[in-house]
């Protein structure tokens, strides 16, 4: 997979992409490093590709959530602890709504 700078893509997009083989994906990067995938579309299966892309993005978001949970020590919570946390949050939310209505 090739990496292309945003600046090069913006200024010479066709030239930057012209060096690719059909079906190759590109990583667009900026000063902070890689930022986006540029993925070719297959018109005959575009809906399926979109669903696969959404699934891949959801899995990536879930992995990031797990990583953050582990980093702050929440990965080992039991279901009872999770349920208690949810109940507490809902109770807080309800109390806040009641105060703002009064």
C-alpha cells in the first residue's frame, strides 16, 4: 500500500494516483502521520463494499475502546459493576433533567 502526502494529493492528485495498479489502496498522510485510507470502488459491488467498510470501521472503533478501557483499568469490570455504573449514570442523568425542568 502506497502512502501519499495530502499536499501531493491536493496538488497533483491524478499524477499521484496514476502510479497505482488497479485495485491498490492509498494511505493519505499529513504532518501528524497517516490519516485516511483511499480505497478504490468497484461499481458493481459498491453496496457490499460500503457494508464491509462500515464493519471494519466499527471493529476498529471497538478495538480502540477496549484499548482505552485497559489503559484506565476498566477492562476487568464484572457485569454487575457495569450494570451498577449504567444505573448510576442514568440516575445522574434523570436528576439533571429534573433540575433543569424545575
